[in-house]
C-alpha cells in the first residue's frame, strides 16, 4: 500500500525531511510501497516462483521477515519522467546517500538482494529478527507506536514552555553546567550542577523520538530536550 500514514511515525517524519532534501538538489523522488499485509507479501513472494515475473523478495508473508510488514520501510522511484527505475545517473544512489545522511538505512547497501529503492529505520538492525523476537507480530509492534511525535516538525523552531534539563541522549544523562557551551549557559540556569534551559528558550528541532510515553527532541547543538514529559507539553512552535 502506498500510504505513508500507515508507517512508523518516526519514519513519517524522516520522509518529510528526506523529501525536502531531495527537492533542494532537484531529485524528484516519489514514495511507492509502504506497509505490506501478509497477503500482499505472499503475492510478491509468489512472483517468480509460482507466478510469472522476476523474483523480487526472499520473504514469504507469514514469516514477517520483510521490513515492509513492520511499517519501518518504504520504496521510492523517480518521478522526473526519465523512467521510474532509470539509474543511469545514479539517481537511486544519490537519494540513498541523502537518506543515510539523516540517519536512515538504505537497501542499496545490502548484498542479497541489493535493493536500491528501499529505505528503512535502522534502529532494529538491517533485518527483522530483533522485531520478531521482541514483538512477535507486526500488530503488537504497531500498538507501541506514539503518533504524537507527528505533532512536531523537523527543522521547525520551538520554545520551551517550562524550564527543562538538557540531556545527552533521549531520557539519558543530564548535561553538566560546567560542560555546557557559552550560548547554552546564556539561556539556562544552574540547578544542582546541571543545565536547566529557561522557560521560553528557543531552539531548532533536528530529530524527534517517542520513548515510554515521553517525547524527546534533539536541538541543533546535539542536546536533547523533553517535548512532552509525563504527559505535559514542554515545547511549542515559535511564532
Ligand atoms: Zn522495499
């Protein structure tokens, strides 16, 4: 199915980011296949085996071994009229490089099969084995998704609505005041030796992740700030 709204919310954010990057350099990338059902995966697996066509996948439906079945991958093609899969000018490699630049995985790096139109969220590895052993079925995995991350926009300007500790990773260690750069100190107070970003401090969002009910955002400086913490919003768009 070609519906990006069925994909993992973090991947939806990344798609918006990737599209903007592609537009900037004149690569007309179009989103194709997104989430795939068991029946759709079986039909694809049959191609080149019990049905005509060339083999395009090694993953039968019930094994849940395609990333598409977990909503963490999409395929793309070119939409500039040169032929959807024309790669004479390394179109797919250039889009793949941009995808990797923003932290996505690219099927063009795979060995068998090499899958240049395939892009995925890499935090569970390059196969589905971690997802299968952790969640069992895609349904159970999809129930853990936090769609509230879609309320935020990568590249957008935000301000804090409360004082916030800065962290070195999502929910990770707090930034020590003595380690903070001057421009961070300028909009913070020292609280228990840690940096507490003042209410109303502005920042540009470069990454958003949902974790155990909280939402964390990465600032341009690399530090992480809570966007929603214990149910309470901590940031809003800067007008
Ligand atoms: Zn794919």
